[in-house]
């Protein structure tokens, strides 16, 4: 913003979500299983156990079906889906567009299917399996004023190199450890050519590991800011 003076404003906020009863039961069961798995484990084995359970916790926070591989992504079973519904109903009512980022490729289609019912129009999906030559067509389609109202992207495939300034909302459905990766994804909308203020919504399930991840990201961002400000002062 200080370098490119004509950019509009960007506002970032946490969108806190509650676990549904089904999510809470699965999460609590997984916490107990983690404690059991760590008994007697040490070294590399312990690290592997912890990492596998972190993945499980994040999947449960997204939707029970992602962890259970059941295929039935009923919105009422996920606090995040319910929060997303309320948010996107407001976005649709204002006839604005949104980017939705997830680190999980398998979440892109369920999210797109759900959002189609919220916006009452189909959107677009981009993940690593989409052919490179098709990606430009998707971007051009989204950028049209009368184009699709939402774009669901995997963080890895859609987080860099795309110009998606038709969107004035960026939603991080699940969180990545590195704030720079999230910022790169946000910058698909907040970049030269953007004429609207951009709202960035970062989903966080309360009382879960996602709060720890959110705190870690904010600490890393604050540290980077302090380092940069210190360098400028010199």
C-alpha cells in the first residue's frame, strides 16, 4: 500500500466457527487416540504420530466427511460450512465475488457444490488436476463482470500467478502454517488493477488446533513486521 498508492484498502479478520456436535465428538475421540498413540513413542516415530493427527484434526474441523471419507458433505454437520453459508449469503446479496482457498484438493468440489446452492449459480474450481491450458479460460471467465460469483482454489495450485481482481472477498477456509503462502493467495485479488476494497476472512474453529495455527501465523507476521521496520529504521 505504501509503494502502490492507488491500491484500495485490505481488511483482514478472523471468522470464528463452532464445532458441530458430530465434529466435537470426533475431535475429542481423536485427542484421546493421540494420547494413546504417544505412549511409548519417541523420536521420529513420535513426530510422525503428531503430524498425522494434526492432519486429522484439520480435516475434522473442515467437515467430518473429509476425515471419514463418507462423501456426504451435509452443511449442518460442519461449523465452517454454516459460517461460510452466512458469509456468502451476504456477499451474494451485494452481488460481489469471492475466492475460497483450501489446502485440500478433495475439499474443492464439495465446497463448490455447496456454494452453488448459496449463490444460486455455479462457480469455478481450480486445483492441481486442472490442465494448465484450461486455467486461463477459468480466470478470464471469472474476471468477466457477469462471470461466475465464486472461485474455489486449492492453495498450492491457485495461490500464485493468477490475476483475480474481480473478487472483493478472499476466504481462507483452512489455514496454512506459513503466512507468506496465505498472503500470496490473498494477493490474487489484492493487486494492481483492484478497484474495490478487499475483505479477507480467515476461518478458525474455536477450541481446536486451528486457534494454535492462527496464533502462530500472527506471531510470525508480527515478527516479520518488526524485522522489516527495524531494517527501515537503519
